[in-house]
């Protein structure tokens, strides 16, 4: 007979929503703006709108949510070598016109040089919003992903390493302003990040003024 619950029902007696994985892959574009990787979708269910890379979880094997997220990045936008983390579950019954689909959204923030070969499109996220709508509820997923990134950058200097291995304080401030979506006061910002940086002993010539000291993260 196998397992039954207190009502005598088996697991197969209950409705099973489909489980999808969608990935908000954030980066800085060539103009230094916060952006998210999207790709074109076909079919009426996507309304012809771009979408985040995503896929359905293969439940007939041993695929994990992590595996599905990596597969979505690889197959939909040509990105490998990343480790996105789970963001949250999106479960609005009306989020997908194809039926009841739960999405376990994942998020990652990576330097543009790490995804130069992506087949996706970088959509700028200025003010936390996209320049055009996305399919399903992916606009909402991006909004949560941006909040996740901003929380991380408010807590520590450049935790994703977007400024590179070695940087000036001005370069670091530019990265933080792009991610946090606001202008930062120079002296206040430098006091905020001072304890989380190590001076390299090097200087870098600037376009104006004296050469600037460079720093790295511990």
C-alpha cells in the first residue's frame, strides 16, 4: 500500500503544482549601471515579453533546485561557473497563465567580465525598475533581487567584487552608487567602508589631481 496520511490519502492523491526555477543574474553593464540578464521568450504564455532565465524542475530524476538554476543559466543565456543562491518562493496562483506554477527564484551578482559571453541581454535596473515589462511575475523577482543586492552592499564593501581585485576609493564608491541606486556623500562613504578595506601600498594615476591610493578587500 505504501505511505498514507491520517485521512488514508496517498501523496499522489494530492494536486501537485509544477515547480520552476528563475534566476535574477545581476551585473553592472558597460555604462556602470546595475542590470539584469534577460532573454527573449516565444509563445503566448510569455506574451512576447523578455524573461529571466528559468526552467521547470525535473522531478523524475535526482535534479535539485541548484541543478535546475545552473541548467537555466547555461541553456537560456550561456552562463556557467556561477553559484546563485535562493532568493524566495513566488506562489501567486495567477503568476503563470499555463497553470499553477511555484517559482523558487535564485539570485546572483557578478562582474560583467565574468559573463561577457552571455547570449542574454542586459536590461538596466535604474531606480529598482526595468525599462520594459518582463513575462510572468519576473518584474517582481527583479525588484526583490535588487533589494537583496542593496542590502548586501549596505552591509559591507563590494561583497561581490564588482570593483575588481584592486581599486581606488572613488571607483569603489561608483560601484556602490550603482548597486545602491543613490548618490553617496564622499566622506561619509569612506568612513563607512574604511574598516573593511586593506591598503595595497600602490597608487593609481587619475585624470585630475594627485594619484589615488588603491585598496583591496581582506
